[in-house]
């Protein structure tokens, strides 16, 4: 009886783990989610379909991240063809400070938010440094990822090829 109960409890978890590993192996975009400063929860599948996705994982307190954000917001039109998900792990007050500094709400294709203490993105990509950027095509297949030194010009050039 105990064995049957244990198998019934472990089987769904094992199936989920296997599905996650297969998804990662195929380079598909993970099922992340984050909460925007207006408390709206955005899931990866909620991002507009048939558009490339640019996932930027950052901290508002990180100097390298701030450099990337300053460069990004100097040239936001270069990224207009993509949905840009800017996700931090820090709590909402830090996100609000970030949104005061950078005009995320000015652009319909930019979604900023916090994944809170779940660290799903950090764990999924096995990150130990930030910023991290992953570029996905319109079918949500990984095109390329970048860690720490993020070449925005290269990313915008790749976006032009993803139409």
C-alpha cells in the first residue's frame, strides 16, 4: 500500500521534471512568470504570439545591469519588433524604483516585473551572474543567450533576421 501511494505521489513530479528537461534540451522558452508593478501576473505564454521574445533577467542594484538598461533605453526602437520581458528577482519596491528610472511603461512591447523569491529563471538557466539575456524566435526557440556582457547591437541585428 505504501509503495503504491509513493508511486502515485512521485509520478506526476517525475513527469513534470522530464518535460522540463526535454523542453530545455530543445531550447524552448521556459514557462516563467512575473508580477508587474500593477500586480498583474504575466506568464511566458501570455506574451504576444508570432513575435520574437527578448528575456532580460536583471537586478536594479547591479551596475552591469544598469549599463545594459541605459543602452537599451537609448535605442528602444531597435527592439520594437520583439516582446521584451525585463524580469528581476528583487521585491516590488526595487522594481518600482527601477520603473521610476527607466521608462518601461512608455513602450507597449516592454513588460517589466519581478519573479519574487521563486528564482525560477535563475535556476532554469543555472545563472550565477547577471544581466542575462535570452533571445527567442517567434516560435519560442532559443536563438542565443548572453551573460553579463550584453551586445545590444548584435541582438538588434539578430532581431532583424527573425522576421
